[in-house]
């Protein structure tokens, strides 16, 4: 899981619009391509993002005339972005922390893709598989025995074992639930 980068999960085939595109045309593109968001791009450079929520909040609810609006009028700028080389786990944390479902992927100031929650769900089986493999490899390497202070009860033991990241004595090891 730690080795997987944004590049492995992102969507590369982007449908983008120009900042001057009319909002009705933009909404049609979203409908025709069955997508919930549209990247606004100028000369391969990311300008911002428009989501279906933006259409509701910035056009429908304020009762604006969409034929008079351009993409740039309802755009969300200053997006949180990721890069293709960022670890996927870090990008997922970014999405969670900032409460966003999509991260534009930018490389040397050029837009190269988008990472969505759907992309993550699609790659999730691979992620889980890799994680389980790594986990079982770690467990195989583990039956090392060392002596020292148990990190759970504080007693000295000459038979410390690793349990969920802690060195614990035999008694603590036996009485703890294994994750
Ligand atoms: Zn102990």
C-alpha cells in the first residue's frame, strides 16, 4: 500500500472546459459524459473545478440565468491538488482532511489527471491485497525475542514480543486481543 502512488489510481482521460464556456454547454457535457464534475483548464493549466453542487448552489438556488453565465463565473479556484508521484495514502488523507472528493493531479504546473473517490474505490481491492501481503510478510519476520521492559505493564521480561507495534511481555501478549 505504501508503494502505490497517485499515478496508479488517477483518471487520465479528462474532459475539460475552457473558462469562457457557457454554463448550459458545460452542464450538457457533464450530463452526456455522466460525470459529477468538470475541470476548467486553460492551455493545459488548471484553472479550477465545477461540480454539480456548484451548479445547484451558484446557479439554481440564486436563480441566475445560466445562458448568461460562463464557467469562470461559478468556478471554484484555489483547489487542493496532488501530484502523480505523491503516495496514494497521502492523497487520501488530503481528501479526508479537506473534505473533498476530487483532487486534480498537477505535474510541473500542468494538469495530468484527476483523482476521485471513485478511482480510490476502484483500486481499493489492490490496495487491500498489497496491505495484507505486506502484513503477513511482517508477521513472518517477527518471531524475534528480545529482553527489556514490557511497554504495556512495565515489568521486565526476557521474552518480549511485538504486539500491534509494542514490545510486550508474554502475559500481556497472551491476554491481548490480536488485531
Ligand atoms: Zn506486560
